[in-house]
C-alpha cells in the first residue's frame, strides 16, 4: 500500500502506458534517482500527463522529505 517503506531509488525507470508493448517512444518518461542525494522511491503512471511520485524520507530524519532530487528524460515538446 501507500504506507509501504520505500527502500531504494528509482533507477532508469521507464513509464509506459497500460497495455503498451514495444520500445519506448518519445514522451514515455524515464525517471532516475540512482545517484548521490537522489531520493525518488517510486513512480506511478496516472494519465499521459500525470504521475504520482513517492519521495524517500531524508536519511538523518525519516519524518521529513525536504528535497526532491531526480531526473526525467525522454520528454516530448509540450508534455
């Protein structure tokens, strides 16, 4: 569920539409937080232009999520 502990960072996670098979196309976003200070733990695809992003808690204080540090690639114009 939503309250599950998110243990690791997303690493080059490609978000594909439900039921899509094949190679990713322009606009199929690629999220990555597998680098020092990256903290994106999970990505849920909601619609073509909406995603739920789950940020991992801060290392020294698990009650807080102070920063958002991740990359997004493969965007298309006007996305």
